[in-house]
């Protein structure tokens, strides 16, 4: 009898301590799935995808320049590869940026071989802002739930993403995910000092067929500079195509081809 | 009769659809570069280029270079064709300035057609391809010096506006998985490389195997190569991202048997009659280690600073350098009779010794930024030879005056004694030009 009492007591005590852990674990799992889906809608977690990206840089409500790039990306066995080829204007044409996980190379006419670069170097110049399209948050960031709040009239999970390594361009991201559709709606990008660097708002108006069903895929990203709030960059994605690439597509030795 | 007509119609349609497909898969562009260049060089007796009779440089020159880039890509086949038409203008020939350094040519214009690239890639499924043709094979992570490359001697980036000569290659590349790639490389022809013509090196086909590893934060490559002249080459190079702004790389090489000209004294009846010979001889059949380490850091405000140090066993020590410069002194004074041919050959080889740098220990620094204000690229460089305390400053400025027009300025200034790596031939050079992208 004493043994039975002890047994029930132990179960109660164990359950008391375990139940929040189970809840936390399942919440983390649930949010992880949401984050994975949000990554997918922005081009991550697919074996191969290609799109055209039209970038508009706006200062004081005037378009100061536009850039066209073609993005090819794949995520296989947890390894990310992306090739960004600059198409226009002519001064950037034939420039390429290759990412293989955290390895990066840059090439342009006149260079005799692609040069290895760091992610901060990638952020300067013509490739600036392209990084917010990066869609591997589930792999690259630890996440916790900050709150649940409405955004644009719909319930959203607000996640706090913290970089897993020092190699990430942004140390912390505050990320709003639509609770119903799993689309990432807004992201605030913070530096190591905790300073807000830029804010991105995402739209999903591209309807793309994926594995037999139509999905609402990323179409617009509006990036606002925190220092000059009048300065914006608008990224427009079009001609989205899911495809498998030859392995040579993501070879640094083929960048000058 | 009708049969022939139908056959002709079918052939016409097939031909037309074939032509249509070709047309749809061809893209082309062209850069037109016009430039003027000023070089101040040393040409007195005792230098490597006495009376400018060896390098035959021009003080002032210009050029109009047409650089088309045509590519065809369809299914598993890609073809690249980059013909070149270079029209060079010898501005010295227009001038009667007596202060010009010994103009050697009175030809005002020269032109050259060449093929900078003609190659085809055949995709063998998604994981492998064969690449063959004439092109530049580049390897290694360094900006300034790539000792790991056994195929191309001139790999420096001194003046990116001037193209280096391609060679003929065949490659088979296989991607084993997400992390590993293997490549068989055969350098089968010298193409138009002057360094493999008389009085320089004899060309031997070189065969290599390269294994590459791509990690999450780093990448490494191992390359082995050999040729019929028993020149063996082992290279290991790689790079690693330390943080979002800090990158390191290294390039470590062991050569057994190299192409390099060094000087030796041919004993005469007495010392005054001794002659020098600059040869690619038995001294080159031993082991030569080379090690390069480099790093770059990108500041938050934009510029990137790069630092590289390299030691090359192929470089000359003090005694070898002294013998070479004694040979230059001696040969520069022999410009007549039977000595002239040997002297000229020695001096030509002393200019093109078969490696980009003469001595053993070098430090390279670079400071630069791309796309400043959306219109400006600038690069400032300095390389220093610790062995003879000579150095070279260089700068490249590129201004995008419009979307399709680039204005550039390249400047190089050498400092050092006449018997030093950077002080032996050129004092300074400036190149100013425009590139119109069509």
C-alpha cells in the first residue's frame, strides 16, 4: 500500500514538473514548423528554385536606381546554395555572387577569378539588401515566442530569432509569422549592439504550383532603413520556377562563365 | 518531283527551326575599351632592358580593344566564344621628343586578332561535365599570387584591364555529393603564350587531379599535377569564414621540378672573359616549398582591408639574386658580335624569369571598396619584398559615368634599388581609359 501511494505521488510530482516541459516542447515544435513553412514561402527549404528579382532603391520618395538580378537557390540535405546573377543595369551586368552555406564568392568582369568574401562585404554596394531574402531562418537562428499579436488584422506569432553563429549578417531578428497561413509578414533586423538596422515587410501575391497545389509565394519585400526612414528598397519577385539545377550551377569555378 | 519539293520544304523547316533554336539560345555583349598609357622605364646600360632593346616598351601608347562575349546555352551544351581585336597605337612614333626612352618601333599602328576564350561544356547528367577549349584556368584563394596553380604562370592581378593569355585545357568534373568535387585537368596546349616560345620555356602537357571539399564555413582543395618533364606539384589551399566580417585563407605548395630562369657563371680563361648564362637548368630539380597566408576584414562603413604574406622557395636568395644581377650587368654591356645573341637571350629571360616575383618573402596589403555611392570602385595596393626592400604601390579607380560607360585609371609606382625585384625594369606607369559596354 505504501509502495502504491509512493508510486502515485511520484507520478503526480513527475507530471507536475514535466507538463510545462511537454507543453514548451510541443510549442517549440509547432513554432519550428511555422518557421520552416515561412522559410518555404520565401524560397527556402526547396530543392531548387529560380526567380527574377527587381530591386528599386528609393530615397526621399524618388527612385534613385533599379537593379535586376536572377536568383537560383537550392537547399539539399540541409546545405544551402544560391547564385545571384546581376542582369541590369549594364554596369552591374555579369557580376555574380555565390553563396554555399557561409562561404561566399564574388565575381565581375575584369576579375580573373572569383574572390572569396565575407557576409559583411556582401552587404556593401550593389548586393546590399539582397540578404533579407535569405530564407534559412530555421537552420540559422534559435527561436523563441515573444508574443501573439494581430498584424494587418490577422493573428501573428512574434518570434525572437537569435543567430546561431557569428557569421550571420544580423544578430537578432524579430519576426512576425501569420498564425493561419504561416507567411512571414514582417521582420526587424538588429545588429550585435542591439540597434535596429532595417525593417522588412513581405507580400505573397505570386501563385505558384508546387507538388500539385497552388501556393502563395513571396512577391514583394519592402525594406525600410532605420536611420533614414524615408529611404526604402522594394524587391519584386517574378517568374518563379521550381527546378533542379546541374551541380555546376553552384560552383565557384564556373562563376566567370 | 513532288517528293523532292516536300523534302526541300522539310529540310527548310528543320533548318529554319534549328536556326531559330540557335538564335534563341545565343546571348552576346561587347566591351569596347579605349585607353592611353604612359610607362617610364629604366633602359640605361646595366639595367635589364638596355637601350630598350629587350622589352621594347613604349613610353606613350594607346589602344582600341574590341572584346565581344558570345555564349550559346541549350540543354546540356554551353559554348563560350570571346574573340579579340586589339588595335595598338604607338604614340612615341608620332613624337619627335628626344627625351623619349629609345623608341624601338616606328610603326604607328599594330593590330592583332586573337581568341581569348573558346570553350564548350558538355553536361553529363546533373553531377558531371566535360569542359574543353581555350581559356584561362584560375585556381587559389589569393588576390596577388597563386602558387597552387601549376598551369598559369602569370596569375597576378596587377592591371585587371589587360587580359592575360589563355591556354588549352580539357577537364572532367564530377560532383560526388554536397561536400566533395573531383576534377581531372589536362593542360594540353600552350596557345599563344610567349613564355612557351623561344627563348623561353618548352611547353609540356601537364595533367592534374583536384579534390575539393566545401564545408559549411570553409572550403579546401587538394591538387596534384605532373608532366613529362618530371615536374611534380602538390598544393593544398583553402579559406575559412571566422566571422561575418573576417575571412582567412592559405595556399601551401610543394614543387619538385619547376620552370624558372636563374643565372650561372660560365668560367672563362680569366675572370674578365667569363660569360653568364641564364638557364632553366638542373638547379630547378629539387623541392621548392611555398606558403601563403591571407586575411581580409570588412569595416562596417564599407571598405575591406586585405593582408597577405607569402614565402616562396622558388624565389632567389641573396647569392642567387646577386648572380642574376651580375649577369644583367654583364649582358647589358654586350651588344655586339657573337656575345649579343646570348646577352639578349639572358636579359629577356631575366625579365621573364618564369614566376611573378623574384625573391622569397613578400607582404601584400590592399584597401578597397566596390560600388561606393553606386558609381565608384577603388583599390589601393602595396606589395613589399623583405629580401631586397623594394616595393610596389598600385591603385585602380573605376567610375561608372553612366550605366554602360566606365572611366578607369590604373597607376603603378615601383620603389627600390636597380638591383631589386621592383626596381629593375619599370619606374611607374599610368593607364587611363574608357570602357563602353554594348
